[in-house]
């Protein structure tokens, strides 16, 4: 069964949209990881006063949980996407049964 030019164009546009979404998710994960590192480094700087350090420490646990959630969601979604791609590739490589 052959796809028409219009169907191929729609499939290509859909794949481009999916790729763009995955790239955006990857950028969000990298920014989350960088912000966790930056936050940690900022708390260790010598010119941060004790009062500010206490405030930063109070909100640190929520900040790290939120940022780790972003990274974990990205990793989980990538695992699901890769799993579905592998399943599709495996099913298309198997030849259909002919007779018994």
C-alpha cells in the first residue's frame, strides 16, 4: 500500500513536531541540571551571608525535588519513546507467517 504525497507530507510534519518537542524537553532537562549545580555553587560562595544561607537552605530541598522531577520526567519519556520505537522496529522486521 503506497502513501500519497499528502500523507507523506503530513507524516513528515508530525515527525518534525515530535522531534522539536523532544529537543525542547532535552533543553529543559539540561537547564534543570545546570540550575541545580548553579544553586549548589551559589550556596557555597563565601560572600553569602549566614542569614541568606539559612533561607537558601530552607528552600533548597523543594528546589532540588522540583528540578529532579523535570530531569526524571525527561528521562522517563525518552525511555518510553525509545521502547515504543524499538517495538515498532522489531514488529516491522519480523516477516508475516505464511502457511503452517
